[in-house]
C-alpha cells in the first residue's frame, strides 16, 4: 500500500493512525499498539509521517526512520488549528496528517539517544536544585518562628546550621533539633547529587567539540552549552539566530492591528530552562562588563546609557543566543566582537 501522508496520535500503549491519499481523503484508520504500529509501517510506502513532539515521539521517530520513512515532529500548538470539530484520537491523528503537509509548518528535529540522555541529566539536576532551594527556605522559615533570622542564600544556612544545632543557649527542643538535623542531612544529600551531575555535565562538555566552542562565548559555561546542544543539536532547525532567540522567548511579544505596531515585553515562549540560563549568564557578563573584550564592553556601555539594566540584560542574553547559534550552525569558532570605528 502507498499513502501520501500519515498522522499518528501518540499514547502510552495505544496509538491511533490516520492515512491520507494524494487528494487528502482519509483512506486508513487504525488503532494499534506500538509493536503493531511498527509492523504495519514496515510494509507500506508513505510520503511523510507526522507526529506531535511529546514523550515517546523521538523514540518512535527514530524507529520509523530506520524503516526508511520521512518522519517529522511538530509542536502540538501548531497542530491544534487543524482540528475541525470535537476532540477524539482519530480527529487528532487526521489533523496531524493535514498539518504535516503544510509548506510553512515548523518541525522539531528528532533527538538522538545522546541528546536525550544529556537532556535527562539537566532535568533531574534542575529538580534537585529546586528541591535544595525549597529545603533552604523551609529551614529559614522554621528558624524565624524561633526568633532566629538568617540572611538569604544557601551559604548562610550551611554556615549557621551546625552552630544552631549545638548551641544550648538557644533553648531549642530536642524534637526540633532532630528535625533540623534531618533537614541538614537532606541538604547534604542534595548537594552531593548535584555535584555528581555537575561532574557529568563538565565531562560531557570537555568531550564534546561543539560545547568547547560554545564555552568560549562570554556567559556560556558547561551547563548552558550542554543544555543548548541537548535541546537543538547543531542548530540546523533554525534558519537564523533570531529564530532561535524567538524560540527561547527572548524577543518582544507583538500585538499589532490596523497597521499599528505594538511591541510588549519578551514573549517567554519555548524553552524556559534555556532562557533562564542565558539570562543568568548575561547578568554575570554585565556585572564584569569592564573586563570583557573592547567591542563587547563598548556595546554594553552604550546600551546601559540609554536603557534600564534589566532591559540591557535581556538584550545581551538575546545577543548571546544568536552568537551561540552562529557557533553551532556554522561550525565556527567564537570571534570576539570588534570595536566599532569612531565616526
């Protein structure tokens, strides 16, 4: 059998498939398991297969590509406009089959096993970092109810907690000291896990040539470099650096009508983890802007002279993202910005 397009609505164990012919007519509707799906697609010829980018889509995409099919993943929000009526699994699959044929559709690159492993490391590490911050805040909240105020920051808690546990003059009950001891133990365990993941990330950055080129960019360290490579690979899915910045949500949100352009704050769409990493890196660069290359330092000084510091940080983060795309996609080394000639 030969089909023009197939849309697959993914599930944990059950998959719904809709096949279209060259005229767009539905000719196949199937409900099957993952094994049955791969057995069916191995015996057909199809022009393109579409799926929504979600959990399990990258694994299935690689399996279908191994069978020789052209597989494309799409963001779910871009498929939704093609749903004609009420929601069902077959209706979703038909919408996917229609959307994948659109010439202006944006697709998600299928990740390799290495990229998925690296992405998993970042996700688990981020959860542990958030948990550590929550434990620190809980300790500070419990202590302030006993009249003990600690400054913000994990380092202050790490420094003061051992003395609080051993000082009898504070009048803390035995049960509360046991509770603080357990929270201290949890902090130490989380710190050890995070350090282990940091070691994995640093080792990956040393062994990956693309990460080595990325870390030459100011404000981009091993964590940001590996997170970017895990998310976009070599960056070939974006035509230009501006598209990557828009995908990360680092460009103004637009609400224009009647020929009048209206730009708002940044859109904050896409990968929030990458956006946070680049903004944090930009703040560090801004803090030490006098120690940067002359071209970048001069650009930052001019930017700070005409806008607020937070706006300048976001503008710098946007610039760093576009630099990172150029280094990745063009397979080039980072070049220090040249100092503009005086008029």
